[in-house]
């Protein structure tokens, strides 16, 4: 028997794909902090988009087919995923536009303000995806009141 098969038996014959998703997401979240800390907004945004791609696995696409041929005409995110990413990306796009405009006009105080606006928008996107992962999809770790330091005394 392979390890994969043994795991399948241990889980009641069902393979739980969420474990693989959690490992992928953990890898991707590890990629987020360095560019955020370094102020590399493009990389930060890129890794957040990769995380979103891994979070929107649960809900099906909205698929439109041609009534006559049965061929697929359009494939879109479902409404909930679409609203989430559009909302999170709206402020990022707006801040990027403000930054470009301030740089073009050589408005140094405007560049500083737009950089802060872009940072805040990316932070909202970062936190929004984390909340979506934990609170909506119920992925990752459970919060607990136990304290490992008290384990010695049965706490």
C-alpha cells in the first residue's frame, strides 16, 4: 500500500483536498511578507493574486453556454468571488493611477500620499484575503484558548 492509500483509509475512504490547499496557501502566504516589508508593491500584489486563485476553488464558475450548439460562450467567477476581488482590487488600481499621475506631474508630496494610499489598499487586500480564508472558507488553523505553557499542569 502507498502512503496515499493508507491516508485514504485513515480518513474513512475520503481524500481531504483541503490539506493540500492549506499547504499551498501556507507556501504562498510565506511569499507575501517580504515584498510587503520591502515596499515592493508589485510583488506583494502578485502574490496576493496567487493566493486569491487558490482561495476561489470552492465555488463553481458561472458558465454560459450557447443554447443551439451547447458550446461554452463565457466563463466567469461566481458572483461572490467576483465581488470580493473587484472590491479588493478597486482601491489598488485607484491608488496605482494616483501614483502614476503624481510621478508624471513630479508632485513629490502627491507621490508620498499615493504610495501611502497604495500601501493601505494592498494591506486591505492582504487582510481581506486572510479573513476570507479563515472566516468564510474556514481554512487554515482553528483559534483556541489553550496555552501550551500550561500543558505541564493540565491546562
